[in-house]
C-alpha cells in the first residue's frame, strides 16, 4: 500500500509541475501578465495561433487530475492512520494483560509486636533501677 501511495504522490508532483508550466505558458488576456513575461509568445510559434484552446483544455484536465489525486491520497493517508484507533488500542492492552503472568504476592510485613523481644515472666525485669533492694526482694518473694 505504501508503494502505491508513493507512486501516486510522485504522479501528483509531476502533475503540479506540469500545471505550473501550462499556466505560465498560456497567453494572457490583453497581452499582459506573467504568461507574456515567461515566454507566452513562444506558444504561438510552437503550437500556432489557436494554441490557447488546446492549452486551456490540457490545463483543465490537469487540474481535474490534481484534484482527484489529492483527494484520493488524502483518503489513503487517513485510512492508514486511523487503523489503530482507541478501541483497537484498548483491546491490545487487555490482551497483553491477560498474557502477562500474575505478579508474585509481596511478603507480608511482620507486625511490630512480633519484632519486639518477648516479655519475661519475672517482675524483676520490669522494676526500675531506682527502687531500693528491699522493694525488689519483696516483689520477688511475692511470686
């Protein structure tokens, strides 16, 4: 498809150059204008006095070809670029998600209570150092 579009684009460029040449060669009305400045008088010498009719017909057909080629190439480019629209993109994303393996579950974080050292059963471990020795022995004997 791309080769075909490239070929049509080349034909369009050649047609544009031909249109430019045809328009500049034509005789102007009242013998003034760009046609006379770029050699409009040579058309009479080459094609005869009635060359204006042939040149105008060729110009009209070249203009029709230019218009049709431009519209057709615009249609080709639009259809080529709109093949991947949003619905197709969504389908492709869903297909990729279905094909991808499920991620492994992350290891669960340990609760803060399990990271602390285990509490001791003896109350002496929780007695502050500022308490006198007699109070400490009294609590030890109470167990």
